[in-house]
C-alpha cells in the first residue's frame, strides 16, 4: 500500500526488501484497502461506457479489480491489466481463465511510469491503491493523454481526513508517502484540467478487508518464529513495517482514509454545445423566466431579483448558458456569504429551462461560473443542493472542513468546493446574505 523501502532494514538490499514485501502479500485477497462494492460504485460514477470499453488497470496486483471490471463492463470489454510483479500477473491469468474472462483481460508486465500506449488508447484508466507510486499530481498529468475523448480516470488516494493530523499519524506517513487533504487534491485535479464526476470516501470495512488477512499472515509468521523458524532480515523488516502500519491505523484511523476520484478532462464533451457568458444588462427578464419555469414556486426567481440590489451581489458572477437560438437556457448565480466572518461564495440558485434539463446546459453554466470565480481569486464556494449532482463539480460535504449551515440540514446536502487550496480555509457557521432570509 505504501512505499516501504525507505524505512526497512539497512542490512538488506532494495531488491531483497521488495521481494520480502511481495512474499508477505502473496495470495492475499487485496493489496490495498477496497472492496467489490467500492469498485462497482466508482465504476457507476463513470456513467455509460462504450459498447466495447477499453479499460487500463494500472498497478493491478493479482487482479481483483481487473476481474470485476471485465465482468461488469460486459462481454465487449477489453481490460489491459498492468503490473511489474510477474507472479501477480500469473495469478490474474489463472483467475481469468477460471472465471471465463480470459478473452477480456490482457495481463501486461510494464511500468506505469513508462507505458507503451499511444494517446487516446483507453475509455477508462483505473488505479485503485496504486497512484501513490507516481504521486497524485504526476499520475493526473501522465495518464490524462491516454484517455480517449470523453474518457474517465478513476484513482484512489490516501489522504488526511482530520483538519489537523496528530504528530503520531504524521510521524508514520510523512517519511513514507506524505498525505494531503481532500481540498488540495480536488484543486490539483481541477488545475490539471479535469472535472470531478464524483468522489467516494472508502468505508472502514474496506480497510478491514485489507488489514484483516494481512494481520493473520503476520500472526502466522510470528508463530513460526516462536517455533524456531525465524525469518531472514528482509522478511523480518517487512513484517515489522506491516505490523506498524496496522497499529497506526488502529490508533489514528480517524485521521486519514482512502478517497476514490472519478475524473474526466474538462474539455471532454458537453460544454461546447452550450455557450456560456456573464449575464448582460438585458438578461434580467429572461433569467427570471428560467427560474420561474424551473421551480414550483417563485421563491428562487424572487431571490435572484432581491440579490441584484443587495451588497452580496458580485458583478460578473451571474452566468447564463445560451440555447441554439441565443435564448437563456440556464442560469447560475454566486453571491457573497461568510464563514466564521471570512468571505466565501454561495452558489444559488441554479436553474435550467425544463425543456432542456439533462442536456448539459446546467453543468456547462455551473462550470463556467466556477471557473470565473477561480479566475477572480475566490477560494471557497458553498452550495445546499442534491448530493448526487454537485459532486461532479468537485463539491464535498462541508463538514469535512468544519463548515456548517445556520440551520438543520442533512450533512451530505451542505457542500463545499475549495477553489484555491493554498488560501487559508475558514471554518464555522455560514452567514448568508439577507435576501436568503436565514
């Protein structure tokens, strides 16, 4: 799961340490936290796949994800499973044959940092528990060219879930694989030219699925050592490292976790069909009409009109998407709010002409508006909305950043998007502009 070479015994060669690590993990059901349920969920966030999807599984290990992807993606799937450890690939070949999936899976011994594929080769690039080998930012950059038009990158990354991790947690992770917070990784993905289709924090059960069998393997080795079958120096070092990793998770597991990211290049379809621009002076009536049509009551239309005359209104942060005839097809608005006394932005309302819903107009106008806010130097956007819609733009529960609404609301519905990971992040209660009435 982590690069252990820097912390193992100095009395062994690097090759011996690597071999000992693989020997310890040989035959285990998982090589990193995860589950079949998580793999299926991340795949569902990719949306519809082509009839014959080309999938690249990087750092596939013995192929738990590759086998499931080949099965779930259908008989036309072509899964290329890449790993540098040949015994893992041999396990995968055997398992694929046993499950009748040999014609869908191509095991390949190769380095994920130097892949032998031309640009645009894959509809899905998949990396569960392996992106850390390159580093999150390097993985985003190196694997993006491999994606076909409208292709999707799926990767999981271990990251801090506590705002201020303890010294004990940092003492373990910082020398091995320094972790970042979700906000910084989301900002990195967006800066690398991706839009976020969804994120998923792996549950504790996914960690147990990895550490449970590993702990049993360690206990067996310790029992053999007590019986006089002492391991060699490299094997002992691998055992000690794995034992410490499990102990750190037991003590500090609430401070870090694995998050799955489902990403698509921002220029991959959708936005070009819907030209977007800042609202013009003559658009007010059309914007009101769209809001009246999109909602069951006039409250949202009245809110926009009230915000126009409020100090919270920010010129240039009311955006529209145009239909083929130049009419206003969708509208999205950002206005000033505060969190704990610090400035932030509130995204509300977002309205789409009912005849054009599910056409991409709403997504296009929201992405354009968020890009405009980022260019202005804004750092934080908040939205109270549908938890299955807004994560595609990078929003995550605001509670992760200790930000809360001024009223009772489901945790998953109050969301935040960090536009500038380098800016100080406020925390506290949101204070909306007066027209919101809260």
